[in-house]
C-alpha cells in the first residue's frame, strides 16, 4: 500500500469531475487500499479519489472508532429517501482545520459497486448519510465550503493559501 498526496483547497484539481469506473479490477482495489491508508494516516473518515488527484468515481469511508470497518463505494449514486434536511458541522481532509455547518438530506439510498464489482444498495442516515453525500460531492468537483457563505469560503481560502505559503518558505 502507498500513502497518496491529498490535494488542498483552493487547488483547482479538486474541481475536476470523476469518471465512472468501467471495470473493478486489481488496480481499482489497490487504489481503494491506498486511499484507505491515506485516510487513516490523515485521521479522516472519508476520502474521494478526486482528493488524491485520481479522476475515478471511488470513495472510501470508515466511521468506526478503531478503523476496522472500511467501506469502498465504486460509482456511488445516491437518491433522496427523506426530503428532511439536517445540519451538522463538517470538515474535510482537503480543507484541513476548518469545520462549518452544512445542510444535508436526512436519509439517502446509495447504489454502488463493492470491491469485487458486485452491485450493492445501502440506506444511510446520520453521519454515514452525510459522509456519503460529502464524498459524492467531491466526485462532482464540489467541496463542503461550497455549501457555506461566500464570505466564509473566501476567509477559509485566504487562511489556507497563507498556511501553504508559510510551509513553502
């Protein structure tokens, strides 16, 4: 396994849209394993391939406290089960150090391929539902900061650019 570089906002590559995986094979499984290793090292709960500059519709998630329940979602597509909107603070490995309230659908159903290429369907709510929606946004070039006010987004952008400049010196 390998640790991948996570892109940070405002890197324009985060705005790219991922393409569907045509066939689940060993390369895709290796990508998922590398993404999981990267996510665990960064102490995250979800990661989309776009965040590591791979334009494939692959998402990894693990909400367990001891990193023992990894989920791999390939070509995930969700539909809304409940129109009710709930809000919670969200963070992102591509926007490190910032947490902002984001509104998401309360309950969704997601269809995806698993590591073996088998079609799966899952209903999700709570943190899992929000995480799936967050990661699916990444696959379409959308970041959680796009769900906050323009003023707040610009503030976060300035802080991250300044932090990146300081590290580069």
